[in-house]
C-alpha cells in the first residue's frame, strides 16, 4: 500500500511540473486603470486566461467590475515562451 501511495504522489508531482509550459505577459485595461501579469500554464488559452484573471483582480473591485474587466480583450499579449 505504501508503495502505491508513493508511486501515485510521484506521478502527481511529475505531471504537475513536467511538460511544455506557455509563459505570457498579459496586460488588461479597465476604467482608466491597467495592470500586466506574467503567468505560465500548460496551454495558450489557459495562460491568457490566468494572466487576464490576475490582472483584472488588481484593477477591478467587486464581482461586477471583475466580470466586465474579464469580458474585455487584453490590452496586450506578449509571449515569453511557446513550446
């Protein structure tokens, strides 16, 4: 049983840190404020979404503002690494 648990944890850690990673800087603008965030993810879409989420969290307040910010197109997207 202990070997199975150790193997499972090893596989979990390996799958989390391995594989190609997309790294991107996403800049968002909302109501005169702007923020840029650099993130990494396993897919292009996930990277852009995470960057947008993080940037909007900094410049929008409340659920409604955050939803409006996230609905906007990014001000800029700069790819730092694409496998």
